[in-house]
């Protein structure tokens, strides 16, 4: 697998030096990486308690990641684009999504592409899709509502992938959707994704049997499908009548009348599926898992839904993302030597707005480990203490789509019958950049 022609517009990552970085644990990198993967929230809380809200985590594949974990520094990192650059900061996923994905695009090109990409993701454009999402939920729910413990996350991954194929890619033909499912499942299999985080030599294409070659093959299979799709849709005279995201992107033009190139579109679509599928599925799994273990919140939610309101549902989704942020952080790179919270940050260092830790810090939230959707019914909290979708000019493009999916599927699932625990409350594990329930978030859904 190859790191493409990314133009690195930021300084190279410096070696870790305790005098130039915020304080770090004395563990070696391997130990620290293993501990964080196994128990991310506990490890971060420990570091925060020992060193304060700004500290360094020495985790692979980085030398040292500067983590900020309070509202003020979170805001600084996410909004001060002069000091903290995105784009290059996500270079790890470039072999997967390609260099033209919005996620990797540096400023100022990012602003132009984002302006083209955003309109199809506005809530008003997405609302008409709720019927399609509801129909998909009805199709998938019998697999969940068996009356026995079922892991929600793998179930939800199939569902959210289908939502993307319908709403974002606009694939109507069921057999073509099957082709996409197969190719995308291979490209995003845990083994393939793990390679992104592996040391450089392991990632290289070292011959037909090497993991690097397999990675390339899987990515190329997705590229072929997307290239065909884009060519077909450009040639289709009825394309203008369609309202899926790809159709709208094919027609999008900037102020100079220029649209996306085929290559840009292909990378954008890969970026959207990578950013939007596991994240939403993981959130769905945590929502149902936490509700199953908190019967009082579940009853309050049912009562509110029965009264025709979605207020408590929205608070439940937010509270879930506070306690179990599906994406653990947003990463930037320090453009020059600077400081955060009184700590030094060297140019080129990776800087993480580690909001999963901010969300559960005792000096930021009362009783942070309690699951209490009521606390979010009336807002009132500092915006920068709760940022599951990141913030600033890079805030998640798909937040409204994720919100729509979560609301529609949760309502449909609860409408099916009783929701009960499918085992003990599950600990949190780190998988790539997502915080997942260790056993997939098992619940029992007993159809009425
Ligand atoms: C619960 C589900 C989701 C969560 C928690 C989530 C979270 C995030 C986070 C934390 C970021 C980084 C923001 C930053 O760097 O400041 C992000 C970026 C992004 N997300 Fe999401 N996301 C979700 C669903 C989706 C969906 C459904 C899509 C699209 C189908 C999507 C597309 C994107 C894109 C394209 C970006 C890059 C934005 C940019 O660089 O300008 N996400 N998301």
C-alpha cells in the first residue's frame, strides 16, 4: 500500500523529547499503546488526573500525541487553524480513502470542497430519506428482535452501510448493492484497517502474498466499482432527477462553475463511507446497550416518544455520545512551536482534541459516569465540553445524517417491544479511532 503524493504542508513530526512536550507517563510506547487500546477511557482519566488536562500519550504510530481534555483547550485546537492544521493530520488513512478526500484536503482547498460537499448533507435535504431509512430498519430489525442476546454493533454496521449505499451513493439495483457490500466489507475488514496503524515496513507491497498487496487489491476493487458508477451516472440523462448525495455532487459547481473531477468524487465517496458507517453503527450499539442497562431512562424515553416528542430521544443520543464518544478524538498538527494550557507543544507534533476524555471529566461534568439524558434536555453546558462531531471548520459533514439514522432506527427498535440487557455492561475498547463496546453491545429485544 502506498502513501500517495500528499503534499505535507506542515513540519515533520519531531522525536519525543520530555522537555519539549507536555508531561507523559514513564511507560514505553508499546506498553502505553496496548493499555490505551484495552482501556482507553481509564488510561486517559489516569493521565489527566496525574498531569492535568494537557498531557502526552506515547502511542503508535506516533512519537507522542499531545492530548487536550478540557473545554477551553478543545476549542483552541479545533478552531485555531493558524496554529493547528488538519488534512495532513489524517495522513494515516490516505491509503484507504485517497488523497482527495475532504478529510485529507488541506486549507484553503478544503474550504472550497467542503462548500461543494455540504449542501446534500443539510437536514432539510436529508429529511425526505427518513422513509427509506425506516424501511431499511424494518427489514433488519427481525435479526435483532429474536428475544435472545444479540451484539448490536455488527448488526448496525450492515444497516448503516446500506443507508450509505442508498442515501449517499444512490445505488438502486440490489445486485449492485451486493457487489458494493462485498467490496467495502473487504476493504474495511478489521485486518485491513489494522494495517493502517502498523509500522511502515509491514504496510509495503512486498509481493503477491504480502498484507500490503492484499490491501491494494481490496482498495482497487472498490475504486473500480466507483469509477464505473461515476462514469455511468455522468452518462445517464435522468441523473438530474435523483436526490441521493452522489447525484447532487455530480451537479455541484463552485463560484467559477467548476465541479468535482472523477478522481475527487471517488475519493470523497470512499471518505464518506469510511467516516460514516462504523461511527454511526457504534453509536447505535452504545445507545441501545446503555438504554437496556438504564431502565429509568428507557421508561422516560418511551413515555416521551408516546407523547409524540423526540426531545428525550435527542438528549439520549447526546448523552450516549458524551459517555461513549463513538470517535474518540479529532487530530491536528502543530504548525509551529506553541503552547496549550501552559504546556509546550513542538512544531510538527500531533495534537489531539481528545474529547472522549473531556466528556467524562469530573471538573467538566457532574457525576460524569452516570447515564442521565435529562442533563442534556435543556442545554446549558459549554458547547466545547461536548463535541462528539468535532468542531470548527472541520466539524463532521455527516452529523445530520447520523442524527437522522439514529433517531429513525432507535424509534423503530423501541417500537418493536421490550429492550433488556444481553449480559453485563460492556467495557470500552479502542478500535482504530472508535470506542466500541467489548462484545458488540449485546441487548435482548423481545418483540411484543
Ligand atoms: C455518530 C456518527 C458520527 C460521528 C460520531 C462522527 C464524528 C466525526 C468527527 C469527530 C470528525 C472529525 C471532526 C474534526 O476533525 O473536527 C468527523 C469528520 C467527518 N465526518 Fe463524521 N461522524 C459521524 C458520522 C458521519 C457520517 C454519517 C458521515 C457521512 C456519511 C460523516 C462524514 C464525515 C466527514 C466527511 C468528515 C470530515 C470533515 C472535514 O474534514 O471537513 N460522518 N466526524
